[in-house]
């Protein structure tokens, strides 16, 4: 799993440099060209993003009936429970890509995604994993976001790891919404928006 995440991070970094670096620039040149100070607090923003993702994903997990937790859109794809446990596993695994982060107590990656289909246990793991991921970010200083992680690539740092974690969770939030919609389940925040203002509900997703 860690090897796969490392490869994914490397691909993201390479893709980013390919898109944003001017022709002829190396990765180091592109990274060092802009000396502008950040306009917002990366640590606080990352934690806020993860808290919002937790609220939405757990909300979806609670809205989906227990008898749908073994449902999957087609063979050889993740079931509902496997999707949510995949999100939890990444929340446990990705922070450990940063030097000095202690693995979550009691977490065993092997077989985790298929470890249970029990709705209550899946939701418990989601909440535990988000608490662990958010704590990992809150334990960082802003300076830590620039701490090098040479094992992941010559220009990789801890900020890249946090970015990967947030992006990964956003990707699977979209997948979770699709799973819910395919089972005629309206995301809770959309349902709430519909009550307040039906015309604005579509923008809530």
C-alpha cells in the first residue's frame, strides 16, 4: 500500500511540474521561482478540509442503509463497505509516509477493506481514521509542510503528502456520492439545502 501511495505521489508531482513549469525549466527552478509568501495557513486549511470531508463521508455512510453495504455497481468493483474502508485505510496509511508519524494503534492494513460489512463498525473506522489523519496534520508546524521526504522523490515534502491525502479523500467523496445516488439516496447536505432553498440544492454537491 505504501509503495502504491508513493508511486501515486510521484505521479502527481511529475504531472504538476509538467503542467506548471515553463518550457526549459527543471523542477527545482520552477519550485524556487516564486518567493511570494503563502496567503493562508496550509496547516489550518488542510485540517479544515479533512473535517469537512469527514462530515460529508460519514454523513453518506450513515444515510446508506445497512443492507446496501454489500452492494457494488458491478462485479470486480468495491462494495459500499469496501469503499468506505478504503477511505479509512488511506487516512491511516498516508500520514505514515511522513517521517516521524507513528502508525495508528491497532490498524492492520492487510485485508482491512474486506474486514467487515457491519455499518456501525465501518462508520467507527471512518471516524477513527479521520481523527488520526487530522491529528497528524495538527501535530505539524507550518514549517513541517516544507520538510523534505527524499524517499518519495527528490523534490517531495510533507506538504505533498498532506495534499495527496486531501485529494485522495475528495476523489472518493465523489465516488461515494455516485454510490448513494445509484441507490436513490440524496446526500444529507443536499437534502438539507433542498429544505431551505430547492433552487440552490444542485449547487450544494
